[in-house]
C-alpha cells in the first residue's frame, strides 16, 4: 500500500504559526498531536494491508520504527487481530542503506545480478515487487 503525507507538514506549519502566536496551543501539544495523527494513519494502513493480504504478522523497521509510541500503537492493533508484531531493536532500524546492501548481498549470493546499465534509483520503488529468491514462497492465500 502506498503512503503519502504530502501537504500535512505544510498545513501544520501554517496553522501552528497562528495558534502559537495566539497561545492556544504549545509546541509540545502540536508535536504530540501530529505524531499521534500520523501514527494512527500508519496503523490503519497496516491493518488494511493485513486484512487485504490475509496476514497476521507485522514487522516494523526503519528510523520511525524505533519510536516506542508507534510500536505500542501497532502492537495494540496487531494484538486485537490475533497477530504478532516484531518491532526491531533500534540497532537494526536506523540505516536503510545497510538494509539495502544486505538485500543486495543476499540476492548476489543466490545468483541475482543486474547490469549497471539496467539499474536505476527511484523514490517510488515498491518493495513488494522484489523477488526474494533467498526465501521460500509464502504459504498464505488471499481470502
């Protein structure tokens, strides 16, 4: 599932200036509300993906995955669905470059190579379209 938060930060910045000047909210309140809203969106999207794909497991990685509040919210949702959550230790969440390199090493070890002229970078890369030859095929079926 694709996620885009474009426009949210711009809107918050514009509204924040008004409210901070008026004193109707504090910076702490604003940051907390923004975090809760964005994390709630991530949890809802993840729950939809679980239902759509018939999955009951969630793995949180990446820099945002280190956030204990996101881990707590995701754990509550996963538990309510009878699933399991794996929230990685922060040592494994902070460097996406290392994660990409590890995937490249595993692919290379299993005979997957790409000629330089056939390679490119894109911000819209879909990780669900990568053929992971180093893992056995998934046993789940869409219901």
